[in-house]
């Protein structure tokens, strides 16, 4: 009863319009959700490309493809760039966003400035997967997020998803899944501890104890 799933489903698309929605519309959705004062918002969406419906993007497209200059008048400041507007709205919300860890590709450009985790305890005993690259949101959106976590999952050999990888490594540092990032945001936790006993390893934060397998995964 403490977790609410907000799904953009077919009924939503029928009422509001086709997906993807302009990011000013997603900003309105998030502002409405924030009115209920949630402890944290976990945004299971990746915005790795600019919003092509932004008026600034449309103007640049016409300039590049048709050599035409489009003039805009009467537009309130901040509404020309949908990504910047969404980033501005996110900056006032307790929101954790999504990134993707890459395991077969390396970043050609400098990845986003993603804060790593502070972990104490038996972290060296874990055999965590280590990514070679990172796919983030566009800078205006990434900058507005309070936290970020990866949305990678890994199925078992029979194709069934049984575990959620809560911890992974990238460039020698530790990073959380989106679920863990949202939980840390909701509990105002900055530090994690890995404990080991007869029954195995546990991830502990703010009185919460989560059993982990050797690869940093939690059984669903």
C-alpha cells in the first residue's frame, strides 16, 4: 500500500494522444503526481534523445532542411525547449530517473555526471557485473533529476525474470538500479552497507534489509 504504479496505457493514449507525448505533457503529469506529496518518484523512462516537438527543434529543422527561418512571437520564456521545461519541473520534485548500463559498447562522448554510491561492509565479496558504457538522458533533463538508477534487467536461462539487479559497477564505481535509487530518495539515505552472515549477504539501508545474491540481485 506504500507504492503506486502509474502506467501510461492504451486508455491514456486514447484520452491524451499518441506516444511519445511531448515532454511538457509529461511535466504536467509529474506536477499532478507531486501534488499528492510522494516521498519519491521513480521515472521508468529514458529521454536519451531531444524532444523533436520542441519549437526550438522544429525551427532548427526547417532552417537545416529548407533554409527557412521561422519566427516565434508571444511565446512565454522557457516553453521553446520542451526538454529544458521538463528538467525545470523535475528540479523541484523528489524524482529519480532512468539510465541504461551498456555492456558491449563504450561511450564515444563523456557520459552524464552520475553520482556513484557510498557502500561500506563486505562489498568486495560481491561479484557485480561491470558495464563498459552508460546511456543517459539529455543534459537538461538529467540535470533536473535528484537521483538516477539503471533499468537493466537480466532474465534466467529459461527466459523468466526472477531477480532484480540492485547494484552494478561502471568505471570502478558502484551504481544503483532505479528501484534502489528511488528507495534511497524516499528514505533520504546516502550510504549503504553490505552485511554477510550464515544465510548470505544483505543490503541494509535505514532499517531496511534486502537479501542479495552474489551478483547483487534481489529475488522478486
